[in-house]
C-alpha cells in the first residue's frame, strides 16, 4: 500500500503540471483552432506532429524566432502570415514564452 501512495505522490504533480502547463495559451481560441491539432491540447506536442511549445527545443527559441516561425512557417509548420493578424501572432508568442516560464 505504501508503494501505491508513493507512486501517487510522484505522479499526481506531474499530471497536474501537464494539464496546467499553459492555461492562457491553451484557452486562447486561436491556439485551439489553429495550433492544438498539431501541438496538442496542452501545447506539449503530439507524436509525429508538432513539437511541444512548453518544453524541449522550442524553449530555446527567442520571441523573434517564434514570431518568424509562426509567420513564415518552417519544415512541416505552415505559415500563418495572412491567416492571423500580427497582433494575434504577437499574443501567441507572448503566451508561448509565458507558458514555458521565459
């Protein structure tokens, strides 16, 4: 029984963090409509789709690099310039950097 409690003590904070890693970002209707299908509903990425926006390689990107990738695309990421306003892109960039603690 104590092993079960120890396991829960370790796993519950991890699960709670995963669900709340990016509340402002994931609640943004633009994210929900344009980003979540590839980056996941929690912004933590999807296997064989978009990478995590709150951990991994994306955390080393500057705001300008994020803005450029969202606007112009990169690799399998489509460009969103013309689909999103500059203000919407700026909001996403700000929310991504806030979600990852930068």
